[in-house]
């Protein structure tokens, strides 16, 4: 079973909305973190190694342009569209290929129950209709 890792540093819904409020000005990592709602550590541990646009001044302080960061984040963290044979494990945050599954039903809701090959957690994936029960 193959897995595709999801990039660290993804933002949640409210944080994504705050990205649009960033101005065309230089932010320090702590100011950027406070504006958007994540930790300053996330800038240094996730965004800078992934290529976030930044500048250093003569005293080696880090500065990040708000609009450039927003554009970079949108380009780097594109929305992931899963294939029919893939599921997302919320425990280990990986996309896994569905191979062995158990078909279940709860009322009118039909789903596949899968065991994650990485962490052993349970994953459920909705089935569109009865005709697509693979």
C-alpha cells in the first residue's frame, strides 16, 4: 500500500480566512503567526524549509511579506482531490490506497471501513451510491 504524505503546516479554515487579511508589508515571524493564528515555531520548522519567500536584514532578522506569503501558501498547499481508491487517515495524516475494506451501512449511509496500513487506525470512506460498491 502506497502512502502520500501531506505537507506539514496546513492551516485550518479560520486561519485560511485570516490569510486574506494580510497586507503588502513585511511581517516578523511572530507578527505573522499572531495575525494568522499559528505558532512562530511553525514558520521556522515548516514554512522556511518548504521555501516560504522571506528576507533577512543586516542584523539577520527574518521578514516575510504578507501578500507573498499568502500566494506561496495557496500554491504550496493546494487542495488535494482523492481518487476513488484512496482515503485520508486523520490519525497519521497520510493518504492511503484502499485495498482491503469492509462494506458497512448505517441507515441510508453506505461506507467502506478500512484499516490504515501505517498506524492501524480506522478510516471510513463514503460510497456515493449502491452501484459504486467496488
